[in-house]
C-alpha cells in the first residue's frame, strides 16, 4: 500500500487551515511539508535532539554491570537500537556488523569491548543468533548485551570511546547527536540521508 497517500491527503487538508502550526525535525522535512502545500511560515524546525547540560550528564551514573565492563575493556564501542529491526533480511541497525568489526579489531586492540544496547529485543531468535555469533568468534567476554532500558543512555555514550551507527536504511538518530554532544566520536554509515 502507498503510505504516502494518506500523508499527502492529510497534509493538503491541514495546509488549508490557517491556524495550524507545523513542527518539523529537520529542514528536509520542512521542505517536504512545503512541497505538499503547507505554508513555509507555518512550519517551525525543532530538532529531535536537544542537548543536556553538563551538570545533569555528570550527575548520571552507569549501572554497575556496564561500569565494570567499561573499566575492564579499552577501547569500548557501543551501539544502540530500541529493538532489532530487519529490512529485507538485513539487520537494519548493523548489530551483526558491529560484532564483526569487534572481531576484526581485536587483533589490534586485544582489550576492546562492545556494548550492544537493545532495550526491547523483540526478535528472540535473532538475539540468540547474535549471541551464538559472539560465542563462535570467541568474543564472549568482550561483548555485553544490555537488554533493558537505561535510566540515561547518554551515560553509556559518554563512557564509550566510539559510538557505532552502521545502519543499512535508517536515517539520523538522537543517539548519534547525544554521542557527539558528550565528545564521543561516531562511526556511521552513509546509507540513508
């Protein structure tokens, strides 16, 4: 089904309303709304990411298991996706690629670790496959799966030396911006705008 048809019809209908104010998360989205007939004066761009103040970041603490893992491994790479998502049989967030990258980099960085954060791993068979891949590659002690929500995920990005975003189809992510805001370098694919 063409999911853009309802969007086009809805935006055209609402574009006729004078009192409607639109909020877009990027200038690209703003341009799309204007292309559908929304007045550019009715669209405000507010990014999805709003930086936190340093005091709040400093007050947050990592859960004990993650803190211990970060102290025992250097450098630490982290990767996040709220849940596993597949797109035409490919791991959309690249968790599988992150595991392979760790395997490759361990010869140069023997104490390197990888934290895979997936608060809602709703594909148990895929999760088991990733765990098996970790075991098969001899990385059991070098990978930490975090399958619960973190009180403040930003603390994980701050504790990491590298944040990974090897997505195959997904676009911009708040976690990328959060990582950059705390000074953690990001390695990301350019697969999506």
